[in-house]
């Protein structure tokens, strides 16, 4: 036997109290550090110490006593093990926690405890040396190969100081443990049937009485679950590549101890793989006529959108393996984009799943986490497929324009593969790590604007604009869908409340100003709540009258007649008679319930003096009218712009003033002193009201020119005219976007004439017929035509030819 130098430990050792097991010389153990004393020891000795001796600790087995005070040092076991701290892992968030990897060196005996705080330190006496004994090497190696379990006599062995005494205690235990494990291993190898194998192992365990070899019923149940999981893998219809991965993982799972963290991860992965709908799909309903009726019943208007859905159904009827289109509904809030997606799934007879993307800033939400991370899970696409249970659902990607970006990646870039028909048949989630076919999924995205969608992602989707509703469409939607829904939600019937169409139109024009119908729906909800109060009070009074004494005679009658005077809908006086049914909602009832009108027509009042014009703007919430105001004062020729304007709109203002200065003589425009130099000793202030709202874009150019022309000429702009269009330095009018939403905004505001660029004339075909009948359109190619149409009698003496003024 070769000699080994004995290990000399310091005579003073800090004590690490552990309750997770007993550390023996020559063994390695991981222990968690969470108590205050142990945390102080790690911080002071291991994290700050630099010498080798600072990493040597005294490990004392400790059994926590719930009755003892946590501030007092518990009774210490007199024998411990000197250990070397090999590794320290941990963090300070959300609370301090460390894990130590320690290796036992030799045993020691506590002579006396020198101090208890902040961590205990003791004077120790070394008891033995860590040396190798040839007679025990073979036994220890065989035990290590067959079992990693600890045995129950660890403390007694730790206390045995004499070498002979240790041999007498450990060798019989090791031999018995090895023989028992060999017998158990041999039995498992020769049993073929799973159920018989479980029954056969249990008697052997009872006979051998092997410490650490007994398993409880939960482990047997886990084994049965693994057998069932293996059977599901064999009978599943997953692709060959996925099947190979599952077979490989189930083999690893069988060899893996259940105590390993990877055991649960692997099992969860396999359960997900067998639950995914690899080849399970629903059969589409391809009746075009029935689909048209269903879409018309669920949604009023939206003809362009419903036409596209019917086109997909028709092609799907002719070609069974058609790849799902990638549609993107773009429009203001409240116009029914999400509900249309649900109706599409209902029309096709498919499952529907909504994925909210607003605020998502981690690409793992789309692609999933890799299984190497703790708490990994699949992305929302794969998880949604597991939820619906079929491989051809309708997926609604809601608010795709509100995706974020962070250090965890760009989810919009991760969607490129999902929404590409040429690639999504081979989509690979990081968690699955095998390809899944998404080509049969019908993806529908929704957005309020395309400006915030990355161009590469926008290129993969078919954009379908969903504009705001006209007033007539809102009236129809209200009486077809909104009012019946609110009556049902509030427990009312048409025999109890009636809302005429004229009242609905009054709510639309005077209490809401939106492209969709969400605010309108809330107003109906407020009306129904007020009526519900009256109905409930009336039922109470009817019951009260039925039980009243009839003998009260004429006095009672006089009281009833006196109190039965007409009352407003929100009067809280106690009526003797219930209200007459149905309760009719008219203008006076609206004022009582909803208060005074929120929006009054102020257009004529705002244009009662020169220097004011009406423009049209597009926002993600729909079209809006926009007032532009100008004033001049003595100064040094400066132009002031207010109203939270963007750079593009500021440039439009400079373009407008430059064009007017260059054409001042032509239009006889002068400043206050009569000079054609409009900025000579004159300052101009341009303001765009609603200063809290950021504004930008080139379409306000014609409005700014008209506003300044009115200011310098002293003439009023027509109060029923709104305009939009970009300008150039040469006076040309260029096309702009959002014409339909802008025209609908002008119609909602009660205007009569709209000036648009000539090259936007084609966009008028999308305007509903009733709106085109109510409005007069002027298409202008230059600013001369804009000014002629904006002022009564024209702006120049000789009208330029080619002016198109038509009432479509």
C-alpha cells in the first residue's frame, strides 16, 4: 500500500449546519444555504476569502427543531466532517440563496464553540486521515455502479472513530446492499410483461429488506404512466422524424432516476408530443350559399371582407389541399375585426383560437424556449394547436401592429416564418425541435394601422381594409345586434323598452363620435341600466298595490291620481303607480340618462372669421376633421407653429407660406401694411387645436394654404367644406391615403363638400352610395382649383378651366 500524506485541517473551523444529509470523508454532496448563519458564513468565508484555508469548512449534521428559537444556536453533534467547498452557485434575487458543492476530507471532534454569531466557529480536533484502503476499494466501486442512494446508518458510521469499528459496521451493510441490488437488477431484466414485472419485484423488496431499495406506490404509478406513454407514442400518427425523437427520449426516460430534474422535463415533452394534432383535422363546410347567409347575419356591411372569405371557400371547394391564406384586417377599433375572425371559423366549421400579441416583446412567445432552460415551454402557436386539438384551426393574431422588441429578441421577426405560406409547412418550435406543418392553419391578423408593422412582415400578409361605419350602417348594426344584445344582458324585453331609430341616430351624432360602435354599445348599456331600475321599481310597486287595503276609498284614489303625473326616466320620487310599458326612449329621456349632448355641431361658429379652415386627418381610430387657425401680428417675419406637430406637417406649413409669398401679387394678398411681402414686419402664428394630440403627415398642406389665404385676403372659408391633400412648391396637389375614412369623418360632421386630390378620384368608388349622395366632391390637381372651391364665388377673378365639381 502506497503511503498517502495525511490531510491537516485548521484547529479553528467555521461550522456549516446542514439538514440535507450526512457528509462522510471522501464523498461529495450538494447542500442548500438558506439560513441566516449559513448565509453569513458563505459571504464572509467563501465569497470574500482568497486563501485555500478559507474554503475549508466544518460540516455538522443538524436536525431542525420547530420548537426552538431561530436566534439561538441549536445543540451541535459532537462529530463532524471537514469539507472543501468546491463550488458556490446562487443569486440575491428574489432573496439570497446559495448552493454549495462540498467534498468531505476527514472527521473532527468539537472541543469547544468559540463564537455563535454571525456564524458558529469552533475549536476542533482532527480524528483521522483520508487514506485509501485496498480491501474496501472493490466493494465501494461495485456499490457506486449499482446505486446512488444513501444508507440510513450514516451518522453511526460518522461517529465510529476506530478503523476496525468502522469496518465492522460498513462492510456487512455494503455486501448486503450489493447483493440485494444485483437480485433486483436480474429480476427486472428477465421479466417481459410490465404488470408481472411490478408484481414480481415487490416480494423481492420485502424479502431482502434492502435499505433505500423500497419504492412507494407513486413510483409504480409513474412506471405505469410511462408504459402508457410509450404505447401512445407507438400508436400515434406523428411524422417519422418526430417519432424517432420520441422513441429516443422515452428510452432515456426509462434509464433516468425520477429524482433528476430532467425527468420531469422529458416526460412533459413526450406528453406534449403525443397530444399535438399531427394529422387530426376538421372537415370544412363548403356551402357557399349557407356561408353567405351566416356572414350576413353576423355582420352588417363589410362587403369587401365577406367577399374575400367567400372567395377562399370557393377555391377551397375546387382544390382540397389549398394552403391557408394569411389575411390582415386593418381598421379602427370597434369595427368588428376580431368578431369577423370568429365568424369565419364558424362559417368554415373550424376551431377558433385567439392569440393576443399586444405588448409581446419576446420571440420565445412565438417560437418557444429551448429545453435547456428551466421552466421552458412551447410558443403560443404550438400551445394553441394543443388547445384546439386540430391542425387546421383559424388562428386570430390580434393587435399584430402592437408587437414590441426587447433584449429577448424581436417577435415580429419570429412571425416571418409562421406567416409565410412557403415556409410554415416546416415550422420548428424551439421547444419541440422538430418540424410541424402549419400550412393548413388559416391565419387572420388584426391591426389598427400598418405604419408600425415591419415591411417584411407586412409583405407576407394580404391586407384587407376595414373602414369605419357610416351613420346609416351604425343604425342598422344597433337595431340588429347591439340593442338585442344589451336587452338580453340586462334581462329586458322589447315589451319593456323601445328605442326608435331617430333616437339611435341622435345618440350616434350627438353622444358618440367614433369609427366603430363600441361607445355606441356602452350608451345602450347605460340606457338599459336606467330602464332596468324603473322596471324593478315598478314590479315592487305593483306588488305593493296588490296587497294594499281596498277600504281606503276615495282618499287612496286621490293620492294615486296626484302621484301619477308624467315623470322623467331618472326621477327618483316614489310613484304610486308603475311606469307604463314599454318605456319609450326619446330625446328628453336621453338627456336624463346620458346627460347633455357631448358633441354639438360647432363648424359654422369656428369659421365665423378669416384665418380658419377645416382639414381631414386619418388616425388609427378612424377619420377626423381638423381645424387649422392662423393669426398675424407685427413682428420680424417669423412663423410660429403650435399643436404638437410632426416634422412633415411643419414642412407643409413652410411650403404653404412660401407658395403664398411667391403668388401674393397674383391673388392680391397683402400684409397689414399693404405690402406684397407677406412676412415684412409681420409674424404669423399657425395653430392646430387639440394640442394634446400629436399630429403629423403631409395631407394638411392644402388646408394650411387655404387658411393663410383666408387670413391675408380677409375672406371667410366656406363653413361646409373640408379638404385634404399634399402640396408642392409649384402649387400641385398630390394624392394622400385614408380617403374613405376621411370622407366618412366629414359626413359625420355634417359637412357638404369635400376637396380631394384629383389622383384620389378612384378612391371614391369605395365610398357608400348614401354618403356620395349627401356630399359634393371637388377633385383638384393644383392649388388654384382648391382655393376656387373653398371660397364662395371663387378666389380669383377668372376661374381656371377643368374644375370638376360633381355630385356623385
